């Protein structure tokens, strides 16, 4: 009986010391070291991404330099018409649903993908467009 108790206590001791040792293996220090490793790899990745972003920005600015001639391919058809004259067409903004005289500064500012050419004032109103308050088409 006595030996049994001793062996049980011994095995318990071994068990506890083992668990303590295991706990020590994943000590906060090691956890921190592990996290630091992760942070370092993440920092490396961020650095690489930053480089990539800089690269892409450079490419973008290069492309933008090439853009102006491309945009001049789509000139705003703006024959000189005096405001009192009835223009031969109007320019509508598909997004804001406003329409302008072709020479209106606001018509020039419409993004090409929103710009719509409308044959007449009646047609514009029929399509749900509102006249611009600046050029009063
Ligand atoms: Zn206008």
C-alpha cells in the first residue's frame, strides 16, 4: 500500500512537472518571438506591396502622360453659336440628367462616358433632361 501511494504521487509529480515544462515551452516570451516573426514577415510583405504601389503609380503617371492625345480624339463638338441662336444640337449629362448648349462650360466638363448628344430641346425634355440654369438651352 505504501509503495503504491509513493508511485502514484511520483507519477503525479512527473505528470505535473511535464505539464509545467510544456507550459514553459509556450512561454509568453516564445509567443512574443513567434508574433514578432509574423510581424516581420508581414512588414516584409507590406514593404513589397509599397514597392508595387510605387511601381504602379509610376506606370499610371506614365500612362496619364500619354493620355492627353487620346482624349483629344474625342473633341467636344462645339461650333461657335451665339447664345441667342438655336443650337443645332444639345449636350446632355446622362448622370445628372441636365442638358446644355454645346458651348456651355458645364457641357465641356461632362465626362465623356456621361456625355450624350441630343438633337433638339424637345427631344431632351422628352428624354427627361432638365435645361441647364447657366446656358439656358
Ligand atoms: Zn449649361
